[in-house]
C-alpha cells in the first residue's frame, strides 16, 4: 500500500483518502479502525456514522436489518427480545409488552393465553 501526496515547498502534504496528515511526523498515516477519511487532505480520521460498519480506512457500510452499530468498527446482533427492523440501525429496539422477537427484525404478539 503506497500513499501518494503533494509536497509544497517541502512542508505540506495532501494525504489520500483513507489517510490523514500527522503533524509531528510530517507524513501521511493510514486511518486505523474504526477511523476513515473519504477525501484528500484530511487532518484526522473520523469514525463511521451510527448505523454503519467500518469496512476500510476509506469507507463504511450500512448495517443490515437485524444488526446495529454505534459507529464502531463492526455491527452487532440484537440481544434476545430486541430487534433492528430496518437497515442502518444505531440501536436495537426492545419488543413491546406482550410481544416477542420472532426474528432479528420483527416483534410479534404473544399467542393467546401465553406470557412472553
């Protein structure tokens, strides 16, 4: 992996997407998980937005239905009794009273004469 950059009077660098300029070392450094940069010339890396998973130092991917992410490096499955009904969830939603998690995306009513 090589980084291309522009040198201006021997002092400044324009780092490529996926990297940032490190002032103390006067060089471009690759963003480490969960950080990303998506354009040239960035001075720091940013985490993925909530509801997205870190894919590389340049990109994030939306969480699929049934999973959630708070901008970390990977998404997680919802715990029992919780669902993520749509793609891009940042939190898992708890199923309402007298319902249960039928799968990772849907809460359904408990059958008659039963308790969750």
